[in-house]
C-alpha cells in the first residue's frame, strides 16, 4: 500500500509527507517534479511533463522499495494527469494509463485551508483556483474508485488529523 499526499498547490503535502514518514517510521518519496524543476528550470512542455511522469515513478521506486509493505508518496500520477489537463488542456494517454495502474494507492487529500505560500514553481495562488484544484483531485480519486481521507487543519492539528486519517486508511 502506498499512501499518497495529494491536493492543490500549497496545501501542505510535502510537509505532511515528511512529518508522517518521521513519526511513523515509514519510507517516503518526495515530490520528484519539484526536485527536477528546481535543478532544470521552471519551463516545460507537454512532452517534458510526460517524460517527467516516467522519471517520477522511477524516483519513487528508489525512495520506497517495492518490497516495502507501506510507503508515503508526495503526489503520484493523478497529480500529473491534472497538471497536464490544467496547463495544456489535455493529458497524454501514457499518463492516464499509468495513473490507472497505481491501484495500490490510497490518498490523504489535503484541503487547501492553509495560507498560500509563494513559490516560483507554483502557478495557482487564488483561493478559488486552489479550491477548484482540490475538487479536481477529489473527483479523480473518486472516478478511480480509490480510498481516501481528507486532511485539514493548521499546524500541529493538521499532523494529528493526518495521523488519524492514515490510521483510517490502514483499517480500510
């Protein structure tokens, strides 16, 4: 089982993934797109995004070995699917099909109830955009019939809520 932190930009995914990994002593894979774009610059096209999705999956496997019974991912290919649709108006079949294959993924869907934090790689600062992206993630998770729990709250309460949601997914 892979527990995936997903949701709109600046909703606390990366922070929670790292915190849960430490608290629960479970391996985690940071968001590969951030690593790649910070090293190679923020410009990309659809072909590069598609290639990045492949690199993302390979990176996850180096961080969370396949034989590990549990792992935490900071995003997965649902994020790439929505990213492609929002930025380019279309998602390549390769990403759609690969996302559908991630059947061992369950989700901690992060509510965008945190204050926006500016970042050169973030593109959607408005509250209505963040809510819209949150709803896109929720709809995609439901369309794929994947289990999920919503995480909300600020500061330490968000981590407490994430731990409780994590336990619910394990009981699933």
